């Protein structure tokens, strides 16, 4: 540069200075504009996906409410109430008990067919008898005993099952009658969250309040706990974005606010 510049004529030197003074700011401004545009695009994309996630989560919340209403209607059904109350009296009458079992199963089938998300409905009475209607063959089969605990209503998730449990009470004195379990189809839940464009978001999970996966692109993940980088961003009540680095990989993670039963949606 030192040898080249002095040998140039005045016109060449002037042109060189002109290009230097013009091109450097132009290149600098172009880089700044590109960086700004990229940030704006990222913000708009995140806002779009956040709004889409909000709509999707509302659909999940509505579906959960509808399933919980089915359990409520089962508890209030006159045939269910009468049958469970008279169960003990029919212990020695096999024909009468068979009819009772058929009546309960018929009622359960009608409720199961109301919602495509329900695979099976099972009732376990306080006397230990079980009444089950299964819409489709599920593996492993639903064992209501695994999920019973001393709460009025709750959701459980395990390998192969997402289950709504509700304690059944007799009317009008609220004496205990047993439990009803509604086994929910994981795919029906994932079909809702898969509406989010996966070309713009790498992974989408529906998880319960413990961080256990309810629905994901791989059914083998159902019942598993979240792993890094997701679990470190889980547990806050409000929706948020967070950028995290795990090893050499960078992740932008969105954690939704909880819906009515404590479930969250996470994506990266």
C-alpha cells in the first residue's frame, strides 16, 4: 500500500479516497441493517409462534375441560348411581349382577363415544368390582388400581396412558362409591399441538405440572420427564422465552403459562 499509493496520479488517488470514504460506511450500514433486520425477523417470528401457541393452548384447555365434564356427567348419571349403590345387595344374584354390569358398561360406552380423545373408561367401586368399556385395543391395558389416590379429581401420566381420575360420590349424602378413570388418547392431544409449524420450531411438548411429557412427536416419550435444555426452563407460571446454551448448541425455548389443570406447552 505504501509503495502503490505514491506512484498513482492525482485522479487515481482522488478516486481511491472517494471509494474508501463511500464504500466503508455503505458496507458498515449494510451490515448494521442486516443485523437489525435479522433481530426484527426473529422477534416477529417469536411473536407469531407465541400467538399461535396461545391459540393452540386454548384448544388443549377446551379439550381438557370437555373430558373433565364427561367424568362429571358419569358421576351424576342416575343408572351409575343406582347401580353402584345396589351392587352389594346383588352379590349373590349372578343374573342380576350381570344385568347391572351390562347397564354400567352401556352407559360408559355412550360417554366414551362422545369424545374421540377417550380410549377407555373404567369404574372401580369401593367394593372392588370393576366395570370397563374400551373403545380401542390399548397396550398396556388400563389398570385403574395403579392411579387411585385420596383426591377428588386429578390427572396421571405413565408409559402408555394419560388418565383423568375422579372420585365418585353418591347423591344426596356424598357417600363414596368408588373411582372413574378416563384413558385419553395421546395422539389426539399431539394432533392439536402439531398445528404449530415445526419448520419454525424444532420440538413441541405438552407436559404436566411435574415436567412429565404428555404428548410429543415421538410416542415413546410419553410419561418421560423433560431433559435438558427444557427441564432447566420449566416450572415458572408465566409464559416466557429463554435462550440457553448446552454444550455447543444454542436453544431458544418457549414455556407457556399453565392451563386450568396445570399443563404447559414447551417448544424450541
